[in-house]
C-alpha cells in the first residue's frame, strides 16, 4: 500500500457547477417549508403543492441524501438534526434563486451558459445537447418574464437581468453544496470540496503548508486551488464559485460585498539577478530608477506602493515596460536580464538560496496586509472553518520570516 499523501488536484479555472447533477429545487423548497411550518398541510400550501406531492418530494430527498429528515407523528413533522442542518441552506438557496418557478435544469443551463459564453461550450461542459440548453434557457426566460441572454455573433452574452440571475443561481448552488457536505459530516462521512482562490504571494508557502496540514486531518475533503489576480478571483468569489480568496487585502472591499481577515504583514524586497550592476551602485535610490522594472498592473496595491516609494525619493516612477503578476514569469525575466521587481522573499526563496537571485531590503520599505477574503454573510461549514483556522495558524510564522 502506498503511504504517500495524496495531494488534492490543482486547477487553474473555477470549477463549473454546471458539471454537477442538477439539484431538484422543488424538493429543497418542500424540505424548507416543512421545517418552517412543522406540518405537511401548511407546508404544501406554502409551496403550492398537493400534500401527496410534498410527501413524495421529501421522500425523494431522503432517498437522495440517505438520511431521515422528519419524524412523523400525530403532532406533526419533527425535523431531524439533518433537516435542521440543511433547511437554513435551502432557505438561503431559494432566496438567491428568487422564484419558485425555476427548475434545477434551468438553473444549471443558465450557469453553464454564463461560464462558457456559448451554447456549444455549455453543452460540452454539461454533456447536454445545445438544443436542450436552448430550450431550458428559453423556458427560464418565459417563467421569469425576463430577457436573460443576448446573442452576439457566435457567442451569447447575459443581459443585466441575466447577470443578476446567474449570480443568484451560483450562490444558491454554493449554499446547497455546503448543506449536503454538512449532512454528510453528520453521518460520519467526510465529503465536500473547498475552493480556494489564490493570488501569487499565498501560493509560495502559506497556502501549501495549510493544505498539507488540512488534508492530513481531513482526508475525505477535496481542495481545489484557483490561481489568479484579485480582479480575476473577486468576481467568482462573489458569485459563489470560489469559497475564499487569499492575498493582499484591498481597501473598500466591504463595498464590493466582501469581508476580510488580516493574517500577516508582508514587506516586499527589491529582487534582481545575481551579479546585477545595481549591486555595486553607491546610491541605490538614484540608480534603481534607471533600470527596467517588472511589476503587476497599475490597479494592484504593490504597484501603487512602488509608485509612492519612488516619489518619496524625489523621482517620478519610470515606465513599466513589462506588467506581469506571474511569479514564475517574473523570475525568468529577472534571471535573463537587468530587470528589477518587488517580491516577498518567500516567492523566490529557492532562487535566493541557490544564489541565482539576490534580494535587498529597502530602507524605505513598506508593508502590505495579507489575508483571507470571503463573501459578506458567508457561513462556512465546519470543515471550511477548520481550513480558515489553519490558514491563520500557518500565517503566524510567515511574519517572522518576511520581516526585515
């Protein structure tokens, strides 16, 4: 038997919820109503179902989940712990969907179309035919009384109403997925997946260390890592495609519907190749402005800090000919030229230890806060909360390592 640790799969794009089997929205609505009212008669009236149909819906959900949801008696329907766990998630999902007329197939079709940008791409992602997807989206537009899609040549774009619906549907899927994971945990079965959006700095040591510790203690939980910048990851985070995002925290995140947890402070260092002529300069501040810089985009905190640093030295920031957020690409550019950059020591630790790159602390050093961003109002499952706790623990040693 191989006793090596099985590492979770790393992916570079958000996993498409469209590949999951469709959720039966009616069944979850029946569950939530029955928990809320404690009576089949009142619950059936609340969701516009006959009592036999409601009973059948609950029975179907019990079979699908492999768990008893209600204890039936003359006094009514008493929710079991499993029902009490999943009912709040079902209520939240139904609120995000926003209409009792939406089916699981329609929800899946719109999400697939939103992510693929074409019916052909959505068909490939779901395994459904383009005709079936066309029909599901058309039926959804009729049911909601809204135009959700616009055709743009070979591609399809969502209308503003379509974008709002797709976001709501994505959040609904995230709630239901979390509810199912919680029910599985109640049954003693480790199940579920945590989807982590990782900006470059977090991928150097912080996140890998947390993942190694987490999978050792939670062998049944999958971790998916989605790499990207803040711009690329914040949308999927708000839409429910990503559970949490790691990297430099942003001012004003609350206005964008995000909550942030500060974990540690990082002080970037000036990084260049070994033997760089700047190393012999008597006046580092004056000399470094003359060399080419490789930095992330103008909208990033690091770039703004760099500009402020250069201006504090009495100079104007030079033109950045190469904008890049990929640490791997930046390393190669530095190794084969006279470019300069600002990076955390952790991001280039291997090259520094090998003597290929050199890092210098700056007397005008600035710091940036690194941490965890989540959706406002997000309710993590117990395993997600465990992972966040590990991230906070693993972040503590980083402080000592990166301080200058």
